[in-house]
C-alpha cells in the first residue's frame, strides 16, 4: 500500500510538470533505472561467477603452510595426509614450511592469503592455543577472527620418561623420588611460554611435586639433555622418544593419551592416574585451517578430502607406525579442541601465576 501511494504521488507530480520539464525528468529517471538494472545484473553475474569458480575448486595446486621446519613429527604427518588428499581433490597439496616466531610467521602467511582455498595452513595446540596466551607478539594476529577451522587431522601422544641412572622404573617410584627431593630434579622444555613449559607447571601442580624447570631453545636440546642425564624428567612426543625408550636409554613412567599405547602396555596414562587436564594438555593435536572468508563449499571440499585421506588404509598404517592417532570429522571438531584446550591453558596460566614470555 505504501509503495502504491508513493507511485501515485510521483505520477501526479510528473503530470503537474510543464511539458519540457516532464520530458527531462522521464529521461533522467529512465537512465537511472537502466543504470540500477545494469548494476544489479553485474552483481548477479559476479556472484554467479564466484559460485561457479567455487564449484570447480580446485583448478590448481593447493599450498599447505606448515609453521615448522621440515622433518619433525608434525611436518611428517602433514606430508603423509597432504599427499593422499590429491586423490580426492584432483590437484596436488604442496607443503610449504614457513617456520619462525614460534609458528606465527606461518599463521600470518595463511591469514593474509586470499580466502579462495588455495592457501591453507596447519594449526597446532601450540600455534592456535598456547601462543595467543603466552607470546606477546601473537597479539598482532587475532587467529580466532583471521582463521577458520577446516578439519582436525591427528593427535600425537606424549611419553614421560626419566634417565635410567635415577634407578626408578615406574610412576610410583618416580613420584616418591621427586617428593623426597623437592627442586632437585630437573625437567626441560623448548622455552619459556612453550607448551612444554605449561606441562612442567601442570605436572608440579597436579602431582604435588617440585621439578626445576630448565628452558632450552627448541625440543631437540631438551631430548639431548635428558639422554645425557643433564635433566632428569622428559616430556616428549612419543614418535621422538620411541627409539630411545626401545633402546633402554629412557625409562617411561607415564603417557598422555586417550588409552595405553600398544607399544607400552605397562605404562599408565595420566588420565587413568586421575589427571585428565594434564593428560589432555600433553597430547599434541593439529588440524587444517583456512583464511577467514573462505567459501563454505571450499571448506567442505577440503574437509572431505582430508577425511578421505585419514580413512585410507595406507595412511592409517603409516600413522599407527608413528604412534599417531587419526582424528577427522566436521570442522566443529577442531573448533571444540581449540575451545576445550584453551580453558585448560588459561586455567594453568592463571593458577600458576605465569606471565607472557618474551619474544622467542
């Protein structure tokens, strides 16, 4: 009714105009109408072109940014899955190692890329959860707004071990020794503010012991110091420690995993020992993220390709041989991992009075 009334008023106004003015008004109005129609048609054509491009995705190789150097456990798992995603996508998924600033360099490379699905990234518990809390330089990138979850890929259990020279062989003996020597046993980490640092703090708080924390520059020196006996307790990803455990150079006393590891059936999980928060914090998980604004149809294609890769028999066999558990599922599973782990990290930081670390 309101539109009709406006139309009648406009018609009466035009009729009341002198003939020359009326002709000029009609011509201008008609010209404007053509422009509006043209703009609308252009918008529809552009939207249609974008939708068509999304439907044909991918038409060229996809770049998977891994924020770590090549050769580590996370990088190796990423390459196994990326190679197999090719079968579903019809295009190669090329790993691009962009290390630096504790993973921030790689995260920024993804966040600043065009949201078209041709640049995606590997996000981990460290880069997506720990760094935003513990590293001041992470404030320059709001990952919660700059990145969207695509899929949870896998989790890697951790093994906690001691040097054989300590003469202890299982969990109860390790805890008894640590309580009898408060502050005299050492535990290393990859640096102040790292996930290993938070794990060390959580161990002390939950197990009611006092291990002396020694920060190193990277996880490699942490493992070396444990093997030499410089540090007494080691928290490390299972694939990294497995050869040393098998050779008797390290004695495992606990693992962080959803269930006992087949290779270490006699070693309990922290979950069954009554420390679920510590257990979850020490499990390394990672997944694929994409720049914010990536079309849902593209996210869904990437998610489907990753899930297909994780269900591949050869991939599952390879991951199991590395002690890695495949995850998969909808993007919401990765969102839940981020949210749940963030609660544990922030609780640990708050309870232990930890401060953000200096730039590493």
